């Protein structure tokens, strides 16, 4: 199969509309072609593409920042001599001066298929800026490694943020190219937009179910180490809004969770007893880990690892990472009702709302966890309605 960037590089006819125009690229470390050449270098080698600028999202164009809320500066690319503008530094929306540096913006970002992943918010912001400045945006499409399944509550009105680009569920099941069309329609934008589609993407095919396993995985962000993380991420990302470690500072971040002093074996048992239907398609394993940095650094944590590697255990259509992680929070409340679960700190430039609520696009998940009378069926009913509505709403925008 071919990614959008590869079709763009191979076919001069696709590039013909760009003749004589100034081109910018929005990319990150996973923006590579099959031989692992970075897209910026591959584009620079084309004689008919006039590169005048590049943009880096959160964590940088080439990859330089480990944690969230660690900003990247603007700089001059030492190889190409073009400005590289940071969209996760002094600004998160491109400035007028940045927009003046190009005529057409190529977007080549590997997403993880989760609403909170900030690359889709950056896509929204550049589309809005392009509409204001009369610029074109082309998305060089890439796979959604989490595939087509939909899961989670829809972001509620008024809860938009840098980790909440619009009213979609946590696991949206779309590609960046498809989301661009959806943003343009839902935001009422007038902008020249084009998607260079993939060739041969099969999102429902085993064993990758979204990710073509013959292709090398390159981390799109520092803690997105593999496909297994991408599968679990729509659930484990909620750990960022809690005092539980999400495994940063270990070799398997966002595939496991835990903290000192909890009873992980009981936690798993309580999860199976409370809502076994939410634990299908994976295996939960009690584990112990000691983060070298971040939460609980240097402390032994009891925890749980979510295993979706073994194809005899992993069921793509049955696996529900968002419900699984919500259930883990609920089980911890049963084990320790007064556990200080919710982390109160400035999260992605928001200071007056809890991180867990920003992550979920509203307070409903947190309120369900904290209500001892709330049942699994109640949360399931809320989420199922949102998921059905989104599955219908996204249908006109699917390209594959």
C-alpha cells in the first residue's frame, strides 16, 4: 500500500497544480516514506516543489520534546535553510507572518485516531487560518492505526480545547484527510482543500486493523512507541488527568497504569466482576514497574498492563479501551473510595477546568466514576448514543 506522501512523490501529475507556488510542510518525526526518509527531505529533493517553510506540531518537526506542555521554538532548518515554525511554542495557531511564508500547506501527520491527540486540533487551526488568508491546504493522508471503531462520549459544547478539537467521540475512526473535510463542513469554512489519498489501505484487515504491519512504525510522539499503544490510547490517555502513572518513564508508556500502594490483583478482579463485557478483546496482566521520571518516579508501582499484541487474544471489534479505563477508575473507587484520583494541575494551557474533564470533553465520565450508585449500564447508555450518532455523522466523509 502507499501513503499519500508516497503517491505525491511518485506522480508528477498530482504535483502539477503546485507549479511555481510556494510550498510549506506541516510534519513530525513519523512523517517518513517507506525507506524512512523524512517527508521534508523527500520533498526538498523534488525539482518541481518550491519549499519555503515548514511547521512542527506538538513535540516538534523532527522530534525534540518528551512531555506534554514542553514547547518547541522556531528555528532555521540547518540543511534546507528554510524557517521552521513551531505550532506548539509561543503560539498554537499560525500567525499572519507564518501564513505569509507560503501559498499551499501540505499536511503530513501520522495520527493515532483519538480526539485528544493534538495533531487533529492543529489541523483544525491551520484550516481556519487558511480560510482567513486565502491559502490552500492539502493533506497527504496516512492510516488511522486504531482503525474504524468508534468509542467514547462526544465532546460537549463549550468544552473545546487544544485536546478537544470538536464534537467527536474519543475514538473517532477517521483519517486526517477525512477529518479535514469534516472540519470544513462543521465549521463552515471556505478554503481550497485537497486530500492525496492512500492506495490500498484496508482498515478492517488483520493483523493491523488500521496499521499496515509491513510498514515500519515510527513514533509520532515520544510515548507512542508501537501499535499496541495506539490501540489502547483512547482509554489510557485519560490517565493523564489522574494521579495514576500512565507508564511515562517506563518502556511501555500508555499501555499500563498503576501507583504505589494499590492492590492491582483486586483491581482486575473488581473490573471483571463489575463489567466483564467491557474487557473483551484483550488480556489484563498484573504487573509492577518503577518509573524513571514523571509521576511516582523512583517508586515501585503496582499496576495493570493492557495486552493487545497476541492475535489469539486481541479482538479488534470487541476491544473497548475507553470503557476499560473508565472501569479501572471505578474499580479503584470501590477499593479506596477516598483515593485522590483526579489530578488538579494546568493541562494543555487550561487552568480552570480539571484535566480529566478536558480530556473527556465534559464532566460526565468523572461524575460517573465518583458516583457509587452509578452503574456500568448508565455510562454505556450515554456513550452508545454518542457513538451511534457519530457513526452516522462521519459516514459522508469516509474516503476508504
